[in-house]
C-alpha cells in the first residue's frame, strides 16, 4: 500500500492519511472495548493498540500521523482500560514506563516506515532515470551513426558534381559517365538510408511501441526478397521458408526493412559473391529468420557491439560503411516487437538471426533498451 | 505517324518535373506540366491528356482531392506519384480511382513501364482472352490454367482471384478492391481469408512461395500480377 500513496496529489495523500489515522484509532478502541468485555488483561489491549498503530504508520505519509495517533492511543488506553477506569492517571507506578514504551515503539515504527517510503520512492525514480538515460543513449548512438554514415556519400556527391562542373571542358565522355555514375550510386545509397530512418519514425517516441497486425509470413518475406532483387539484380539468395501458412503479429513494413538490412549487409560486407542463405524456421513459441553468408565473417572487435551503433575505428569505418545505422535500426525494430536479434560467426562466414514471438505478448517491450 | 500520346504531369518540384519531362519526351510522349493542383485541373479539362501523372504532395490542393474532382468527369488513367513510406495514402488514392502508383524514388524504366500498362488497360475495350507470362497460361473462356503445359486445378474462389489479378496484370489491386470484387461488399474488413487463398494459389503455381514469379505482394496495399506477355 505505501507504494501507491506517493503517486497521488499532496492534498489527497493527506486526506487519505487522516482517514486512515482516524479509522485506525476508532478500530483499536472498538476492538479493545470488545476484548475488555471478555477479559480485562490490559497487556493484550495494549498490544491491540500497538498493532493498529503500526498499520496506521505504514499507511500514512510522513511521521506526524503516526506520532499523533500514538499519543492519542496512549491517552485513550490510560483513560479507558487501566485502573482507575475513565480517568487520566499516570501516577500509578509501572504505568508510566508502560506508556513511555508504547509511545516510543510507535514513534520508532512511524519513523521506520516513512523512511522506507522515501527509499522506495527514490528507487522508483532512479529506475525511471535509468530508463531515460538508456533512451537518450540510443538516440545519441543513432545520431552518431547517422552523421557518420551520411557524411561519406554526401562528400562523394559534392566532390563528383564539383569535378563535373569545374572540369566539364576537358573530361572525356567515359570520365563524365563515371562521375555521374558515382553520384548516382552515392545518392541511391543515401535514399535507402533515409528510408531506413523514416521507418523508425513508425515506432512510438517514448515507449517504443508499434501497431502490429497479423501478416502472412511468406508475403512479407516475398516482398523483401523482391525489393532486394530490384536493388541488387546480381544478388543470389537461397530462400527457404516453412511449408505451412503462418500468420504472425508484426508491423510488416518494419520487418521487411530488417530483412532487407540484414540481406544487404550480407551482400555488401561479407566480401564474397557466394549466394546468401535466408532461412525461416517455425519454432514452437517463435519464428526465427536466419541470414547466413559465406564471406570473411564479422571482425572480432565488432562482435561485442554490433548493435550499439558505435562506429569502429576510422580506418575500418569506410570499409563497413552503412553497417552502423542498419543494425541499430534492426535492433530497435526487433526490440519493439519483443523479439531477439543476434549475430555470430559460423565456420564459413557470418550469421544473423532474429526471432519474432508468435503470440502477442502481454509484457510491454522493455523500456529504454536499445 | 499517329499523334503523340499526351501526358499531363502535375508536380511541384522543379527538379523532379524536369527529369520526368526529359525522359518522357525522349520516349516519344508530349508532356504538359502543371506546377500546382489548380493549374493541373484546368489543364486536364482543356487539353484532354491521355494519361495523368499526379504527385500527392502539392502545395495548394491535396492530391486525393484532385483525384476525386477528376473522377467526377473523366476516366483518364491516373498514376499517382508518392513518397514510399505512407501506405495509407497510396491505398486511399487507389481506392479513389487512381490506376496505379509509383513510389519515390523511381527510375525512368519503371515509370515508362507503368505508363505503358495503364495506357494499355485504358485502350483495350474488350478483355483479353488469354493471359500468358513465363510459362503460365490462363485461357479465360475455357476456364483453363496451364503451368508449363500442365493443367493446374484451383478452387472456385482461387480461380476468381487469379483471373481478377490476371485481367488487371501489371497493376496493383488493393485488398479492399479484391475483397469487394470476390466476396462482395458485406464481407468484414478482415482480409485474412484473402491471404489464405493467395497462399494456396502460390503453393499451386509458384516454385517457391517466398520468391514468387507471378503474383507479387505490395505489403499493406495489395497484390500485383506479372504483366501479360500475350498483348
């Protein structure tokens, strides 16, 4: 209960605390009186009071309610349940110590519980801050990856077009064609990257949620492969999907993007022209998508932070142009689907696997994870 | 020589308009260019173009409004040009009567192919008798489907679905349109039944349903069948 209290507005918190205190006192008096009618053992009655005082101090804000209640309780106890009955009398020896102890116990408990409440509030806040920091980190990573990956082709476009404009007179036809082809290639690469980034805007800003609908697996895979074929006509992909008809909850455009990103990475960064394997496995709880290439594999130093978006050393950066954003985006998308994504090396190259759960999961995607 | 086919281009971006105009002229079309929706509508009325290329994001009027307006008085084929990421816009435009759409960025070859397909569908008054492409043959009158010479057996619904796509080969048909044409307007909007039937058709005519050769999916929009080669 004391976890819920702090989320209410201040005034309501205090009203609630007051209600709890009053009802606590009333309950303890009524119960004590009922007990008193059966048995006049004042020790047990004191225990009843203490029990309710603990309840009150656990469920009120601050120390004050607990302390005030404990004083009232002591007065009531003295007035009603100790000899001489229905008079206040602290002078009988032993009584005074008993009352003092009772007051001390309740004050101590009030202090403890309110301390506990503050602690749990702090913990919740820390958790929230941590989640926010994670989100912030993800954004920063994405931004860093973007600016890094976009600068290279833009430099290429500017350089090539300036070359054309400044040297138009003495470039041969072949050279002109080369320059324009370079501009074309760089800008095609750029537009793909921008499409990639645009897909991320489909994911909810704060809680990383997406709208999923039941989609036919083979259609999503089919379109992704078709787009790959259009973009890279030379690329050979061996696709193998389960025979049965499978519907999966997903955002089809996003999953298509993940598939294309992984296939494109396999094509451009494996350093091999061997056909790429694309395998879909129907597992009991999930569907796994596996992209396997037969190239030189993932460099060792990159294995640990494949999906973090941190560019590797500058020398490497140009070689692996584009891997940065692509994989960060894949991870973001798959996390939003409550799936998993991982990359590893097999004997003859690299292998990336992502999975999607079959049932729409009850749990929300873990907030803030990249 | 026959009169040149006239294309009306409604596009506000000068750079894009310039390259479309250049490539269309190079392919033997005559191009009229409108910079905004109002000009586009008046040029459409005064010039009677054979086909209209319409950009959805115009400065003055929303592309869909222009489409609605156009469809009240003429049936000239319209190809919508749109940014790639917003499927709903494309679906709306298609359901409002656009013949096809092409997503930015596109190459000239793709644009020319789309224009040819749309023009062909608007010129041929009677439907074709045979669909033929890459080993698949559909004889509409005989209700016969052959794949590499062998007969393929489809259920009633599957046959209707495949022939609907074949009659409109090369064009994208939205889920909504197909559901309406085959199951009627009172079917609920869940198109799972359509997906299941399509999956069954693919298992009968495609070698690998994940890499289809005949019926392509446009995720979130609908299906497009490979162009009929027999025309």
